[in-house]
C-alpha cells in the first residue's frame, strides 16, 4: 500500500528514496469494511486517508434526518474533511467506507511532522488537495441542472467504475433521487 501512495505522490513531484523512507515511518495502514465509519459528523477529523483500494463516501445528515451522499472518493485519491482536519473544528460531514477498502493513513500529527522533515511536502499535499477540490466542483457542476435521468446517464459516463462498486441506494442519494426512481430510470435505459 505504501507503494501505491508513493506512485501517486511521484505523479506530482519527484520524491527521493530517502524521503520515501521518512514518509513510510509516518503513516499506518488500515483495512475497512463497507459501512465502517471513519469520521462521524460532529467529530474533529484527525486523519487524512489515501485510498489504496476501494471507495469512501462523504455524507451529511440533512434537515430531515436523512443521510445524503455528497461525494465518492476512489483509489489513488486523498480523503478527509479538510476544514475540520486543518482547523481542528468539528466536521459537518461524515466519511464512511462505500466498499471494502485498504487505506494509508496520516494522522494530523504525522503529517505536521512530515511537513517539518520534508520541506516540500506541505506544498505537494496542498497542490494535490487544490486539484482534487477543483475536480469535485467541476463534477458537481456537471450534474447541476440536469434531470434525474440525465444525472444518472452522466454518472455512468463520468464515474462508471463507482457505479459498479457501490450500493444503488448510495448512488440514488448521491444523484438526489429516490431509489425507486433510480430503479425506474435503470429499467428504461436497458
């Protein structure tokens, strides 16, 4: 799993073998099962996850008390609730395993140590985070204004691997439609 993290980081910047060894000393590995809660809404995010295998979901409980899927995050991506993680404040979202997953985990303290030990590491992580946030915004904007059927079609085009690996209820929640509507839409496009 460390190798997948290093390959990911090296796509953004050259990293020496010495720095790889330092990074390896400041992470730990975790395997989670579908449905496991990694961060509960209202708690402070103290971990940053690199997804080596699997899919995580970011959720929020709406004003009706229903859990809504806001985003899916898959392999070769970082995941945390950034405001909570960086500012040590309670998160307004939760992070759950949308499928079984293997993760490389940085605690906040480990990451801060890496920022001291490897001078370029903070800029590297901030650059990766900025790119990811821009992709999330672009993806959500793509779905905006489309009707339910069009949103599902876009989802199949833009996130086909996720569509095959997470429960349909999660997909319906993410697209803002009922599971019954999603079933009807799926029947109509077959």
